[in-house]
C-alpha cells in the first residue's frame, strides 16, 4: 500500500511528542512536516520541542511556526500536566541547525496540499488555531486536503471543565470554523482517547528497555501521572497518537457519523463539542466521523514497537 502523506499540527507537549514518534516509525505513514501551535505550551516551546523530538528520533522534518495565541481567547497553557517546557520538564538537546523556514504554518500547509491535491491527511493534535487560519486564508484548502483527523472534543464529559476538552476549550472559535469547513473530518475525542493508555507498568517497561526513546516517553509523562493518578485515571492516555494510529490501522477503531457543533458563546459550556450521537433530536447535518472505541491492547503493542524501534 502506498504510504499515506501526513502533515501534523502539534502543540508539542508530552503526548504530541509520542504521536510524532509514532508517525515517524509507523509503517504506512509518510510524515511530510510538523507545524507548531500554542496550547499545552507556548508556540515557541512547541516549535523547539518538535525539533528536540526530531533530534531524539533521528528524523529530519520541516518544522513550521504557527499561532502564538488562539483566534479570540487569551492563551492558557497546561503546564500542570506538560510542565513549563511542554515536555514534562525533561531537557532534550536541540539540533545544531533548526533551518527555520520563513513561511508560516498556514501557508506552508496550503503549498503542500496544493502539491498533492486530494492526498494530504492533516492531523491536528492541539487547538485548531493554525488550521482555522489556513482555512480562512486559503478557502479551497478544506477540499484540497484528503481529510482532517484531529484529536479534540468529546461526546461525553470534558477534561478542562466538566463540559470541554482541552483543545476545543483553548480555541472554540477555531474548532467551530473547522467543523463548518466542509473538510472530511474524523474526531478522536476523549471518548476514544481515554481508552488509549499505557499502564504504569507498561511505561516502566519502556524505561527499562534501555532505549533513549523509551526512557524519554517514561520520564516526560511522570509529571502528568501525578495529576492523572489523583483523578483516578488508569494510566497515561496517548490522546494524540489516536489520529495517527487511525490513519494506518482503522481496523482497531469503531465510530459513527454524527452531527457535531461546538459552543463558543456560553461561559459554563464554552468549548463543549455538542454531538447528536445520543439524542433523538438530530442535527440537520452529519459532518464528522466520531471515533468511540479502540482495541487498546493492539494499540499499545504497535505504539510500543514504534517507540522501541527508534532506539
Ligand atoms: O485533551 C487532550 C489534548 O489536550 C491532547 O492533545 C493534549 O496534548 C492536550 O493538547
Ligand atoms: Ca496535543
């Protein structure tokens, strides 16, 4: 099967970092570039962290700078989970030469999509700010892309407020624009990503593997574990690896087409993704394929193999 061309847009925090490693090593995925967006951490940190991960995994990919703040809201990062530097406060060296491209993420993404009409799979794993700017500036981009498979939203409860998931909460206006864009959308919301977790024992085994990549994935998640353990989560959710894994192994997942919208005005429910999955009142549109289940055992097996193969 011809490898799938993929562009990742990341707020490179700890689980984004693992997702980039997965995209680098997963058979069937041809990672074209990574763009940085603010979210878990500042855009500058996300940009530099992406370079750090490329150096760690021995991959050289173009890394583009993106939005430094959400479309309308002020930026609130997630340092309590991802640390001040975005990588769980684990220090990684930068490559000697960053070779920073002059064009911003939204223009570089458009140029890449135009070079392969209908082929490029966009995988946002942070707030959708860069994607929204790209769609505003280049109105033909949603249909030039093959699809947008994003980590964000939740048909159920949120993880930042009782209603909203972090990526949608951070930039609900960008999420609204993307949901209404007409692009072919697949949503990897908390409904499925909370199932995609490493147990502490599995993470310890990565550290014990003697590989730098395994040790990093263990160490960068230790800070998050303190927060997650307290709220009773069974392990370390690899939220951002879900969209990458879905593209190469859709057989591991189950989902349904649904109408999905996002709240942008209310205070209590700002960022809430509203779906008609569980309602007898249906939206007059079915705009998103919503993933609901994943074979966790196989997911973790493949992800572990990819991480350890980096060395
Ligand atoms: O809600 C989880 C999402 O928010 C993940 O993408 C994580 O990296 C944070 O950005
Ligand atoms: Ca993320």
